[in-house]
């Protein structure tokens, strides 16, 4: 567990979980020392010894090796008192080398970040795209264009990239790199990771976009100091990520946590997955836009435009009863979904995230009260709810964490 020593005093922010599980400590002591320093931002040798429970002599030998190998460097720590000996020295990860790429694919725009091994963002770009489903070959070319622009922005070439992580909505098999279904891809069962690796010439890891946002919270956000928490996303779809014992839980086949496709109404509204009664069919962008077209008396062909949802929200705030009813109903369905999450997993924290969290109807006191009323909460501490309105680059950062984990294993695992 993170010992808040010199890093906290210096205001240094690290990267990665601050409470690694025991199963994370299998990469050898050299790798564990590196991961500890990266997580704390900077750490003294004494802090490393306390944090990992190893001897000072082992820390000295391991850190010397990591410094000589170009992974760590010494920095001046907190200022010393006048006349009290040499300034204290801390260690941090060397920045600007061994980069990875993180990408979020979405309906309206794709986003990418270049992140070095310390977790610092080197460059970022966003590329507008048509929202319609497209052949996987066209999507791969869009990713190639995005990567080219990112590397140009950073003044780098693909040789500096140790790996790429990518988040996409839909059903994603993380271990195999297959996408059985995605609303962004025309067709099913596409070997997306392999196609991207062939196109770019670097190792590629892919995951569901809700999972990569959960990784962003675990590696860079408020989940860093939590061993167990859930993230529920409301955007173009409804997703969920779950962290148990500081590790992302994916299910036995890597296809779990599809909260948006849990059923809340038999023979209910049509979902974009083709089934009826899914939670996201009442809550996601296209669900709100579908009803907004009627409430605002706009043609159905305009219902997919995000501007329509913004106009609906403005109408609701201005007193339009029909518009307010649409958001209130969406809030009630969100309360039902959150109550099911609490009932099944009993997390101490649920983070609500995504662009739609700009709409306070979806996290109002009424929604949270209804969530509590739908759970068996007698005698238990109320689940904490946090709301984060992140932009696409944070999702891309979470995708970069996929590649960072692999790159760290590759260069330090031996």
C-alpha cells in the first residue's frame, strides 16, 4: 500500500493503482520497485522498502540497476533545513521514453494520446468521424490516420511505440482481440486487434470502452486509492466497469459487466443491439434523441444529432414539461440500474461518468433516493456516488493503461 511520504509532500502525482493486490506482485522485485515508484510519482528508498516490505539493501541494489538501465532517476526531494546535511533524494521514472498509444473510438470522433512509461501524456489528437457503422477495414484505416497524426504532433515515429491500447463500445473479447459485436462496426466477429497490429506493426490490446474508462479511474483518477469500485458510463450507450481487489473484473470470457444490455422491461423499447427492453434503450443518447424528436417536433432523421439532446435539456430547464418528463424517466431507469449494481456487488463507490452526466436530471437527489429505495440497505452504509464529466481523452488514457501494463511487463518482467 502507498506510504504517503515524500511524494505527497512534494505534490507529485503518480500513475497506477496505489493499493496493488498481492496477485500484482508476481513480476519480480525489480518490476515491483519500478511500479511502486511510478504509482507514487516519486519515492525515497526508505518509502520503497516500507511499501514493499523488503530490506534496504535489496532496495539499494534494485534501484541502482533501474537507474543504470535508464528506467529511474534521482531527484531532489523535500527541502532540507539549513545546515542539516545533504538534501534528501527521491526516485522517479525517467520521462519521455518508451511510449504507448491509447485510443478511444466513438460515433462522432476518435481520440488518441501518446503516453510515456511514467504515465505522462506526451501528445493528444482528436479526429472527427461519421457515426454510421462501417466495414472494419475502413475503421482500421481511420485508426492508422489517427496514429499518424498523433505521432506527427509529438514529433515521433512508430519506432518509439511499445504498444497500443484501444477502447470500443460493444462486446469485446479482451484476451483474443475479437469484437463479436460493436455498434461502430458493420459485421460481427471481427479480429480487430490482429488487423490493427498488422496495419501498425505494434502489439495491440483492445477492450470495451467502459472498461478502459474504469482503467482510467484506476490508473489516473479517484479509483487509484480504492480496492473496489464500479464505474457506470452514460453516453452513446450505457456501460459498466468493475474493479475488485484493485483489478478490473471482466468475467470468465472477458464479456461481463454489460449493464446497458441488462433487461429492465420485457418486450420494451428497441435497443441498438437488436433486442428489446435493454437499460440503454431508455437511457443512452439515441434513446433520449428518439423521444426528443417528438417532444421538440423535429424530424426523426435529426434524432441522432447530439445538438437535439442539448436542445431537449435546455427546454426541460426552461419549463417544458414533456422534455422534463423524458429526463425524469431516464433518471428513474438509471436508478433501477444502479440499484441492481449495488444489490449484486455492494461497491463502496460508484462513479457515474460520460458526457450525459452534464444533465443533472440523471444524478439528481430524486434519482439517488430512488436507487436507495430499490436496494436492501437496512443497517448498511450508503453506497457513495461520484459524478465525473470526462472528455474523450480520459477514455483514451485508460486505453493507454492497457498498453502500459503490457509494456512494463515486456521491458521489466525479466
